[in-house]
C-alpha cells in the first residue's frame, strides 16, 4: 500500500496556521507594548510575548520547509520565512538594547508583512 502526500490550496494548511499564529503574536505584542507603558505587569507580558513571537517565527520557517520539501511546493515561502526570522532577530536585539526608534517601526513593518503573507496564503 502506497501513501501519497498532497498539499491542498483550500482549507487550513500547517503553513497558513503558522503564519496566522505569527500574525496574532505580533498583534498581541502591540497590545502588550501599550500595557508596558501603562502598567507594572506590562514588561513581563511583553517579554514573554517576545519569546512566543520568536517561537512562532521559527514555526513559520519549519512549516515553510515542510510545505516545500515533502509537499512539492514552491521554495519561495522558505525565503520569506527565513527573512522574517531575521527581522524577528533584529527586533529582539533592538528591543533588548532599548532602541524604540527602531523597535516600534520595525514591529509595525513586521505586522504588515505578516498580514500580507497571511493574505497571500
């Protein structure tokens, strides 16, 4: 008995779910940044959210690789996912360095790119 793996355009693929999770975590980072400025627990939420967002970016890379190799899809999403992981790495670094003049606009850019990636899927 032979099993054949296919990918479907319709429905929710692992790649689409990973991008949606990434987009959601970036949005929640924007919310927690507001709490960071107004409450004592905002810093903890933003810090934990940064780790979750970075993990979601790594999951996006994994999902893109899995959609490409075994599924026979295009390698283009792998490049997008790796590029996004690089942006997430820069975002974490400038956040730790407390450079809001780069951190905030980069967060907005990342959210926009993530929404765009989700809309393309």
